[in-house]
């Protein structure tokens, strides 16, 4: 059995700030849509929330900023390929494979970054108690802070 390994190749020249929207629906399309304004034209209300209509349904949105020091990445996955130096990679990752098996390496190309997400809900604003994706983001950030923190009184140099 081969193991897949993914690496993110972020190219500084292609990094740009993306506008990320989390919609409460599934859209079975993957690709560009031109012109976007014909399908998606959110407006801002007086209380600084957004309002839009998608296929006749009213959506309400709010901006959720990622905490200081965090950012998201928009990536595009390429086809898995065999690495050139599998022995060194296996030692680094502490993966024990049989001699005839070589892990496949899929490279994800960094396309853009973001520091906020627009969360959309049907007929009302979503909150972390109702929206599983927003709750998941908050839980992962809390988990990351816990595993990367040090016990009180200790620092990284101790």
C-alpha cells in the first residue's frame, strides 16, 4: 500500500489576498464564472452585515476575521508524483515502507491567502453554535493554540 504525502508549494509571486465566502449550499461547479456580477452581487446593510440573493434565496452574511497571526490559504492540488529522494523523505517523516513501495507526493500550489471569511446563512446570520464550519474553525484555532503553547512559566528556550 502506498502512502500519499502532500506538500504546499507557495510561490510569493502568485500570493494575493482572496475574498472567501462560505455558502450554506453546494454548488456543483468548479471553475471560473464570468461575469460574476450576473450571479453574485452582495450589498451591505445599515448594520454592516451583507445581504445577497442566490437562486432566489435570501442570504445574510457576516465577516469573521481570523485571529492575529493566522491566515488561510487557497491551494490547487496537482497530480501525485514519485519523489526523487524517497529514502531521505521517509527518514524525515519517520515513515516505514517496504523497499519496493515509494510514497506518492502530491503538490498543492498556493494561489492566494486570506485573513477573513464571509459566512453566509439562510434568512439570518449564523453563529458558531449553529454553523458546523464556523464552529470547526474556532475549535481548530483553539486546538492549535493549546498544542503550540508552553506551560505557564516556561518559554520556547527552556
